[in-house]
C-alpha cells in the first residue's frame, strides 16, 4: 500500500517524486510510503534538446535528464521506490483505495498521480471518462488531457504535466509535477500549506 503512487517518469512525474521525497524530514511525511512507476518510453524528453531552460547547460538532452533524474532520486531519496520496466494498464477504485494494475504486478495506493504523456496513445483503462481534446495543443496533433480542476481529477487522483492540460514545455511540466507534490504534502500536513526548500548554510 502506497500513500502516494506516481505513474510516469518524465519531467512531471520525476519532479513530483523528488519534491515528495525531499519532505521526509518533516514529521507529517516521515512515515509515508511513496512509489513511482518510471515508465519513460513515450516521454517527449527522449528526443528533446535544451538550450532555453534556466539552470540547464545549453545542449543538454532530454534523454540524459531522464537518466540522471532516476539516479538523483535514488541517491538523495532512496525511500521513494522506483518501479521500472512496468506499464500501467488499468486504474480502479475500491472504497478509498486505488488499485493499479501493470503488465507485471498490482499495487494499491491512497493517492495516485498520473504523469504520462499527452498523446492519444495513452491507454489506461479506468481513465477513459476523463479524456478530452487537449486545450493548449494544435488540434491536428490529436493531443489529449485528463479533465481536471487545479490538477485534481477526483478526490486523491491527480494529473500532472502535459496530460493535465499544460503546454509541452519542460519547465512547465516540471513545475506542474512540483505543484502536485506540494498539494499532496499540504494534504498530509492537515491542510497547512507546504513548500520544501533546501538552503545553503551561512
């Protein structure tokens, strides 16, 4: 049973996992079980090249970010379980628990974050009723989003990144994942707003 399970290891999913993982020193997050299914094959980062992102060296590739992101998460926040080489096939709900079925296993989670790409190839049973044409993409590209309000599809079911209706821009997708993470942390903190920053000792 995960307290939070993230589906998707692209910019939004990994950012969400990093922020959630970084909150472990806080009492309200110390005992939370967090997992991420790091399926990245359909991430647009696979072919991306970055010259216009603050803090990234020009010429950085999206593929290198995908790889270094997994290492960063494992090194800094090893309590966040990375589930590799699995693809989610179905999400269902049983009372207050989500059941997530992959091509290899079944998982339970109290909170689920969907952070996969926004192509019409997204085929996760149980989400069909939320799919609509993407509001910020050219119609001829046939992109989709999961209808949501401020990243919330329904109670404890979140969506982040381009699938949440945002444009396909690395910094936007990353920020969306961080946004969802801080919303989850706020929920765990009894509704008191949370932000997680590390600071340089002076």
